[in-house]
C-alpha cells in the first residue's frame, strides 16, 4: 500500500524491502549506508538521507523506481551493501584470517555490522567493497612484516573494532537530524551512564535524552553473556574516546538549551533524517603506511 507523505507517494519499509528484493537486514544496512533514501512518515520534515528504517519512516516510490532502473538491479545494489565475515574478508584480500584480525584490531578497516553468537562472542562484519579497496590501496599491509607501530599497538592489547563501529554508527545517526536535542541524544547513547549523568546533571535533560535515544543496533541477545558483549560494543570505554564524547555532548547540550529551551517541558518524539554526516575525525583509522608516528592513546 502506498500513501502520500509531503506530497509524494511512499511505501512502508517492509514493502520497499520486498520491491528491492532485499532481506530485512540488508534493507536496514542499505538505509544506514545511504543507498536507500527514506522520508519521515506523517511528518513535515524534509526527506531523509540515511534514516534508520522503522515504523516512523517510509520510502518514496520514486526512490524504488530509481533503484530498480539501475543497471544490474538487484545484484548491483546487493553487492554495494554486501557484508562479509573475517574469513570472507581474508579470501577477498588473499591473506589469512589472522592478518585480517590484526588489521581490523589496528583500525585499518572498520566494521559495518556485528552480531553476538550463542557463546557471547562478538562477530564482526565488514563491507566487501571496503575490504577490496583496502587491499588495493595498501598492498604492503597484505604481505610482509607488520609495521612496527602497529605491533606496539597490538601488543598493548588495543582493539579499534568496537570503537570504529561506534564512530560509524554515531556519524550515521547524527546525519539523520538537525534537531539539537536529538543530536545530543545520539552522543549520549554511547556514553556509560555515570559519564552521561556527570555531563547532563539535570534529571529532566537525562529523561529527555533517554526518550530520544536512538537504536544503535538490532542485535538479538538471548543470554546474559551475549547481553554483556552487546553492551561492551555499544558503550565507549577508552579514556580518550569517552572524553571526546563527553566534550561533544556538553557542546550539543549547550546548543540545545540555547536553541530549544522549551523542549524539556513538551512531549518528545523522535525526529527524522536530514543530511548525511561525517564520522568524527578523531576516531578515523590510523594510517599504518603513511603515518605511524602517532598511535591512538590507551588509558
């Protein structure tokens, strides 16, 4: 069934996924990556660039038509959003899985998705297109000895996989809104509760941020171990990362208080997407072949 939103025909996300011949998870990732444009359902907001699919979003009919008219549909669309495991990434790179783990732990390649298996272990997934680009761009990392700076980092136990996933996801969510309180809620979502409370001292603000909290990941957790693993992925832990989010939450709250002080006294609904954002530059991958003098800090 199609309905009108802001003067255009739209489809539910479920119907759109079927029209695009995508499974639910594939469709969700396609929207997050900006491959499928959505609009807020029943809202006066403008179209969304990379909004999360859900009951508050719909897909314009002309967006479906555009994608269906692309050469190679639907295989070309599926390939752009194809997520691969560590073993599959190793095959694409022509290296062993152990080297892929080292490269991803060192931040050379960031995960796009994850799930938690029945043993509570986090299984990371990577965009196939990003895997092949890394192999083409940094062939020296595919063979030979690990760069000295990378060895120091790995020997110290650092692992950038969860950190980079959070960076990507926060960037996606921040790109969905220009509402100041929703922006603050995105940042607050990855902070530990005690860190959030020390920045947002007003209980009314914390309540509002909780109501606006976005869905970071749709991951099934059926055991306590799985739930604990999930929480570790979605929550910042390293000192410098926590500090970065604290500083930016403080700034976001200042803007929200200044631009929309009455929001604390009015009912809140999650607004919709606006324009795509960029990942926090401080969280970007280190370059192990062009600049290895500066390592990510660990405290």
